[in-house]
């Protein structure tokens, strides 16, 4: 009899537990529905997952654009129980991240990327930390020669390295990915570490591989599950855990470089980001509000190396792919280069003013390839009115850059690869304010100017040196993309024929 009563008592406790948990879920769901009243319209959220099921657990640009056709230029999707306000089209994005730049300058305080990158440095930091670190980053890039001949000469040297590396294939088919990646990475390596690496260096190869590996899990369903269940996903195996392994290697590598710099002592004339940063740590060590420490230094180095390698590398990959996909455009570039640069030894960034067609092609590659299609969500640092909606402090906002770069109200032929999108009737280069491949506002890409230098000098030097075509037997280039944190081309091969 006593055993029976005990059993009945345990069953009652179990029932009460599930009733308690169920009540919490119901209350949380009702809270979601209540909060949605003050937000822009959007698809009806499901319990627990919100709209993730409808989004296929990804913030895919095509899906976001389709939803805008149903709910308007500004709408809300729910990532679990967290609302995300999505801005679509140039007018909505401009009213958000450009016109209200400072108000929308925050980053989500809890997310996969936040945990992965550590929340320090520039990319995922907030408030005073972000402002101080970003200001230092901009100042240091200028001091190291961004916009001056010093850094431009280094880019020109690396461009020649690509030319010579391509020449070794003697016109045979090859995949340009590794060469482009290693060369572009060497530019940013010189900026942050103070030296370049040999492409055959095993540690350097692992560094690049780890850097690239961070992107593969960032846009996966696993990452979105991490966003809504971080306490669980930290312990669940999956592709997202691979990225944490990669970041560990990058941190260890960076710590080793910092240790080497410390052993060499502070220099009267700093040579790289680490030198300048260690100098700042020493100068500001007595300041109470200083954010300069080794943790933020590591985060800044990884931020710069990640962004400075992947975006430029991926854009150059697309550029060569488009040249073999559109040979008539490649021919037009060759004609312009032969007419304007005849006799010039090296390509300079200043040459873009004399090469409007080539400059237009580079911009069209960035627009059409659209590699940072949706970017990283921001948060409102205070209440703000965007596109007729009042958004509360800490609301997450995502600018769908894909919808801007393909906005039919802003481009002559938005769905076609066409350099004339950046040329006027006279053939002169024409900038378009809807050109936002680097995003915009307070969180615009820190390395935008460096990327512009690299893209122009690398691409123009290659086009001046080679004619590119598809391997024999391949009749069509695959211009569809692979969706990661950036939109990447499928692996391909080209033949580089010296001109």
C-alpha cells in the first residue's frame, strides 16, 4: 500500500513538472505574440522556433526578398523568441543603417558569431569598446599607409606574384582559388603581423584554412539553432563546433605573433597593427576607461584577417569567373587597357580614373556577386523610428543588401551582369548611392578602402597580363553561388593565356 502511494506521489510530481514547463512555454509564446503587436508585420511565429522553419533555418537573401513581396519593405521574422526586423530595398535600408547610422550601430549581445569571435575587437563589440577599437583601427590603417604609396606598392608586388604563379601553369587549366587566397591574405598579414608568408608554409596554409572554415558554419542551420539555444548548442556536436576549433587555432597563432612582437620590444616607429596596439596598451595603462588589452588585440587581429582575406578573395574569384562567362566584356577591358596603359610598368590605383570601363566592371562584379548579401544583424542602441515604425532599444535589425544591389528602381539592368550600370551615356564612370557591397553607416566595413585598392590593382594587373577562357570541353561557366556567410562561387578551373 505504501509503495503504491509513493508511486502515485512520484507521478503527481512528474505531472506538476511538465505542467510547469508547459506553462512557461505558453507564457513565453504569449509574450512573443504580445510584443509582435508593436513591430512591423511579418509571418506568424510558431512556438519555440518562431519563423526559423519557414526560413529553413537560414537568413537566405532569396527567402528574405520573397517575404518582402508579402509583407512590405520592412517586416519582422522571429528567430525563436527574438524578433528580427528586416529592411528591404534601397529606401528602407537607407532610412535604417544610413540615415539612422548611430542609432543602429549595436550588435546582438547573444549570438553564435558573438560567442565565436569573442565579442571584443571591432566586428562584434558594442558601446565604448567598439568606438575606441574602431577609431584605433581606422587611425592605424592610415598610419600604415592606406591611401599612400607604401601599402599600394605592397599590393602591386603581390599582384605580380599572382601573375607569376598563373604563368607556371603555361595555359593549362587550374583552380585559381589557392593562389588568390594566399596572395590576398599576405596583404593583410603584412598589415597586422608585419611580414608576408611563403605560400608553401604549412602554418600559413593552416591559418588560411582556419580563416576560411569560420564561414562554412556561420550561415548553417546549426548556427541559427545556436542563436536560440546557446546553452544547449555549446555542447551539441555539429559543423558549428568545427568553427570553434578553427578560431582556437587562429587565437593561438595570434598569441604567438604577439609574443614575438613583445620579445622584440616596442619600436620607435611601429611597423604593423600589433606594434601600434602594444604601444597603445602601454600608453593607456593608467586610464580607467581604456579598452586596450591583449584580449581585444587578439579579437582585432582576427577581425581584420578574416574580413581582409575572405571578401577580397571571393570577389576576385567571381571576377575571373565572370570574365570567362562574358568574353565580350573581357575583350572590351583588354582594348581599354591596351589603349590607356601602353608602356606603363605597374598598375596604380590612380589609373582607375583613366579606365572607366574596367572600373565599372569591377564595381559590377561587386554588385552582381553580392558576396555579403545580408551582412550581420545590428541592434538599436536606443528607440528609433525607421520607415514609419518605432523600434525599441535592443531590437535586432538586418539590412538585406541583396535587395539594394538588385533594386529595380536603382539599376539599369538589375538582374543582368552589365558594366553599364556604372557608366553614363558618354562612357564615363558613374557612382550609384545604392552601391553598398561594404554595407553602410557606422558599421560600414573598416577595410573598404584597402579592399578597393586590392580589387582594382589585382584585377587590372591580371587582365593586362592574361586572356582567360574555359578549359577545353567546358562550354558554360557555373555562375550559381554557394551560400555561406558570403556568397561563394562553385570551384572552377580557367586557362590563363599570356597576352
